[in-house]
């Protein structure tokens, strides 16, 4: 399969590229710095990217600024709220809008949310709003997919490598390679309109 991976330079994105390549899939690696590039928060950039792309069998998005909106409710800024919506929510919605014509019949879009859609924790109200909104979009967009095309959302927990980079104990979290296996399963299983979780980390 020819798989477009948006966010290919991130921890999860790199692991997905490595896993899919090892399984014989062709990967198109995309980030803000590739040529052509894609900036998830810029609809014009998304549209331009897909205009330059030949057809593909799948689009996987792991991009999106996780830190945006991580703040106490009282401390939230207009910029943080707008950025979280623009970058992760609207950005992934726009991937479907502009990319739909480039995904072959029977192909799939795999979006990325996060466990804040299910876990109530301090300082994650905007993150929860975005991830919950994405899941709602996926459920309803699946109904409108034609010619066997599918759409799902993966809700990964924090990745061990990132937790360790932030100076915390990452032993209870999955590493990026384990999370990548979840995206491979989503690619290969014939499901649509559903949230998908890393094994052992279901809500």
C-alpha cells in the first residue's frame, strides 16, 4: 500500500514509517520541513500538498501540537484555544476535505486524538474538547465515505519516550514502536467510524 504519513518526523510518525517500511508498504513522509511540505494549521498548505500528490491508499496523521491548550481553565489564553482548534481539530478535518479525492477506493484516513477524550484530568479541558470533537467528526464522516473508503481515529496515551524527555517516569506508558502497531492494525482491519486504542490502554 502507498501510505501518506503526516507528522513523519515526530516520535509516533517515525515509528510508523519504520514499521510500515518493514512490512513492505510504500511511505510518503510529510512534515513542515519536507518537500512538498504541509502545515496542518494552514488550509492553503494542506490543499497545495494534496494537489501535488498522486493517489494513495491511506493517509495517517500524527501531527498536531499536543502542548496547545494544556493549562488551567483560569489560565487559558485566546491564542492557546485558537491554536489547538486550528492545528489539531480543523487541521485534521481539512485533511479529509482536501485529501478525499486523492485516496483510492477502499482507502483509509487515520486521524490522531488522545486519551483526554476519555480521561478527566486537570489542565486538559481544551485538549479534551479537541479530541472529543475529532471523534465525533470521525463517527459522522464515516457515514459519508464512498467507494469503500474508511476513516478511524487512534487515541494514543502519552508515549514513553516523550514522557522521559519531559523528566518523568515513563515506565507505565507504551513506547512509540508499540503505538505504531496500533496504527498498522487500523490500516489493515476493515473498520470505520470508530475510536481505536493501544492494547492495554483502553479507557
